[in-house]
């Protein structure tokens, strides 16, 4: 499959299972302020974290087809679960570049650690895939990696409970075992998690470096696109949801300071 009518004004296509990928969009805005971005949030089927590899790959292909039909010049898989389970298959299906959040995050974690003990938090599917652990091991097999699945976090974030006692309790429960093992680096292995960065930093303390997969993904996208000879400003953010989401705009505007140019609901798949 190929994108058609690709130009310098063509959008960067970004997708995630829900609102979490907006953290990547926010970082892309900082790194590439003149680019047009088309974001698809699969709010009808969120979360992806408990679904099978086959299902996540099917969802990813359906959304990628949509982005290609809209003229995307690149697809950013702003979802750790889809990056781990679907990207290896999807990347061979399309002629435009595809980039995920996993490899940039793993590389940043290896650079950040000082004592060689890295923690990873993510969805059940991401952690079960061992994709981060394997990626880190490929770079430096001597590092110690502790990965913990955090299935409660995405639903709490989607509900907008970013500074809530329940969220704090869940974070402490998930993080305590890794902190007892004296990790000095923590990979936020889900693009929803940067929305909890303040709370996570408060619990971990200043001695633990937080690796934001969204930030590192945006830097990788900028490197992939290379210099842009087009001096025009095509800055625009268009958002497609697969189902309505009441808290979507509130979280995006308040937490990420995003200005949205258009928001619509589009059915994807069957």
C-alpha cells in the first residue's frame, strides 16, 4: 500500500488506542512546530493492552489504511502495545516510513542509567511481549531490567484522574518493588503515562531518571524526516476519534496545552 499525493504539506499521521498518543503529538509540536499532524485515537476500542497480537495488528492496519488514505507522509505508532505487537508486521505493508515509540525509549534508557538497573512500566501486552527488555538487551546485555505491568493506569488516565488518591495508590503499588531493587531509570512504557509524570516523579524521587517514550519518539521522527526545505508553516492538528470521548478535549487542552483545529468521529473497521 502506498500514500498518494504526498507533499511537504502532507500530514504526519499518528495513532494510539485512545488519548495517550496525544503526549507524542505534544512533543511533535515542540520538535516540529511547522508540521501538520493528523491524529487518530481509537477510543471505541481502548485499551489495547489486554488484547491479542492478532487483534492489535488488525486494529493498527485499519487505522494505518485510514491515515494513508488521508495522505499521511509518515505514520507514528504512538502506542507501546501496538509498537511491540503490530509494528513489525505493519512496517512491511506500507511504502511510507513508520516509526514506533519502543526503540527510541529503549535507547534513551540505556543512555540514562548509571547503576545498570532499569525499570519498565507498561500495559500487560507490552510487558508480556518483553519487547523493551529485548531491545535494551540488544544494546547492552549487561543491564538489569525489571518490568511491571500496570493495567489500572490507562483507565484511570482516560477518566482524567491524573492527580487522584486512587491513582497515587496504584502507582505506589506498581512502583514499590522496582524502587526496592534500586532502579535508577524508569521507562514510561505507555504513551498515556507521561500524563502521570508529576506523580511518578514524586513517588520515585530525584534519583530515578524518567524516560518519556513520547519525547524520545518525537526526536526520532524529527531525525527521520531530516531537514525541511519548505519554509511555509503548515502547522495544524486534526483529530479523528473512533467514538466520542467526553474527557478528550479537557485532558488535551489542560494537561498538554494543545490547540486542536478540528475534531471529528470516524468509524474504523467493522
